[in-house]
C-alpha cells in the first residue's frame, strides 16, 4: 500500500512541477501550513478529551460506567474480566460521546484484554473491532468542535445525520458479526 501512495505522490508532484512549478510550490507550502494548524487544533481537542478520560479513571467512574454497560458488553462481546470490561466501557462511552481518537488508548487496552494469545481473531475481538469501526455516536463532539473552529454558522447541524449513519452502520456490523458467528461456529476453536 505504501508503494501505491508513493507512486501517486510522485506522479502528482511530477505533473504539478512540469505544468506550473510556482503554483505547485505555493500549494505545497500552503497545504503544509494548513496541516500544521489542523494538527494543533486536533491536539487541543484530544488533550481535553484524554484529560477528561483520566479524571473518569482516577475518580472510579470508569467502574460505574462498566457496571452500567455490563449487560450490553456481555451480550455483544461476551463475558470478560473486569479490567477488560472497564477498558471496553470507557472506549464505548468515548465513542458514544464522539471523542474520536481519544477513545483509541482504551480501545487498544480492551483489545489486548480480549486477546487470548491465539494467532486468530475471536468473535469477541471481531465484535469489538466492528463497534470501534462503526463508531456509534450520540453527539459527535470532535466534528462539532472542528466545524465551530472553521467558522460553521451552525456546527450542530451534523448531529442528526451522524446519528442516523452511525446507528445504521453499527447495527449492520453487529448483525453481520452475529451471522458470521453462527455460520462459522462449528469450525471456531478460538471461542
């Protein structure tokens, strides 16, 4: 995949340099300036969310959230130890609140807790992966923040479309994982 991206970049830069070199360099410089500005904005958003998640962890609220989400986690992912369940609950809550990449550390820890040392993915791992990829969001706070930073007149307009899209994708993913589990149950030695 890296070779494809490198080839696309080289071809694109070659075309830009041979057609209009001065515009190519101006575009490259302005693009890198915008990328740095966006990175700083995202950094500030994620710093807030990660700080909030650290407070949740330090106050023990993560255990209460895990207890509330325990029936959902047990239904979707299955029985797991309390530490893993805490990571999964924090990850799910972060995604529900639209915290974006701030949910990644708890997601990595949750996936590590689900890994049983096999070379193969288990149904629980597949379900957790799908829940993260489809990312059910009640309030897409990161997107709203980015829209507000870029001067959107009504940054909250994204809530309903995001809710519809994320519910649809999450339900589809859950159904497909459950169907695949039933189809391949006989040959699954990792459960």
